[in-house]
C-alpha cells in the first residue's frame, strides 16, 4: 500500500503523518543530532576527547587523560571552560586532573577572573586547584574583593587560610610510652564526695567478770 493511501485513510491520517515525518527527519539528520532527538546520550569519552582537542591538547595527552578520568565528560568540560579564559590547554588540563570537582574548579577560575581584575592567572589556577570547595572559595574571593577593596592576591590568601580548624582535641589514640590524659573538672564546679565504703574496725567483746550484786562467793572444794 502506498504512503499516500495510508495518509488518506480516516482515523490514521495524523499518526501516520507524524511517523513518516519523524522518520524522514531522522534519516536526513547526522548521527549525533538524531541521537539527541530520540533521547540518546553521547559517549562521555568521545565528548572528553573532543573538548580536549578543541583546547589544543595533544592527541596523546587527551587520550591518556580521558582514558584515566573517573568522569571524562566533567574533565572535558573543565578543560574547555578554563581554556576559554585564554589559558593554554596543557595548563587547564593540569588543573582539572588534580581536583576532585573539575566542573566546580572551572567555575572557580571563571568566577575569579571575571569578578577580580587584578589577579594573575597563575594565582587563580593554583588557588582553585588547592581549594577543597572551589565554588565556595571563589565566592569568598570575589566577595572580599568587592566589599573590602582588598587586592586579589590578599583575598586569595585570606580565603585559603585555615585558621578555623578545631584545636585542643584529644587524640584518638595514646602514643606508646605516654600517660593517659585525665580530664580535669572545670573551675567553679564542686567535686562530688564519694562516701567511704570501709567499716571501722570492731573491738572484740570481753566477757563480763563482775559478780551480780547480792550473790555469795562459791567456796573452794580443795
């Protein structure tokens, strides 16, 4: 049966027309857009290699980095975004391979470069790489620079400072040869008195040798 006859049938005109149109579009489109149209996903390693190649990373380095990456698509996104800030692909790849959150590291670099004008790119790359929370770190740098008018280098140093670490914590183990620390009671709190459980020594009872009043002594029989 011809397609024109199927389309002209009553009740099948709209569904058949939609199917025929979608099939013709899928045939005419390249492979990647056709996959996106029907819900397909791109190979993450292919995406990583494409992003690194676009950032002028050598083929050998791109293959090695994408092959060893836990999330290759995130690695490619990181390199591509940092390279857009006029950073060489090799330097961008060096940063993105050493962080646990490559996408956040790229956002950190872009945010500081756009928000703080007097920062050297070397300092930005190194600080975003060293930060455990790149997004929070970039917010700190941009916020201090905009409100306190401190320089970018000073803002970076302040936000990387780790003076808020807890101190005076007892260790979870006792090193060999050291005494066990005994915590002392805070001043002002009385020390509770523990009652003694020892009993006072008892004296042995001695028999009463006194004679009762009014009794006569017993005469000796010898």
